[in-house]
């Protein structure tokens, strides 16, 4: 049986014009981009790397509470879904 885990990406535009995207369910996972799409792609890639590392180290069951992953993202832009 496949356990599904959903992650939420929150995005905001900084005063300097760059975008920041953050995965709310994993503390400290955030990335910048020149566009909203680039920031979202960067944070998705970072999230995949973190999950892959946890699986590789065989710690995902303890940290994330599952052994198989289905990745689904939803976006919040400037506080609105």
C-alpha cells in the first residue's frame, strides 16, 4: 500500500523583486528564484533531494512516518490558496 504525503508551498515576493518559496511541512526548506515558477521549481527540487537522502539513509520511516512516497504539491501565493 502506498502512503501519500502532501506538501504545501507558500510563495512570497521579496521587496527586491525575487520570489521565495517555502515547504511548510518541512522546517527550513526554502528557495529563491527570479520568478515565482523558478522559486517553486527550486524548492520542489530541494524537497525531493531531502526526501531522497532520508530514504537513502533509511530514516524516512522515522522522520516522515512512511516508507513509500507519492508527491503532491499545492501552492499558496502571498497567503492565498
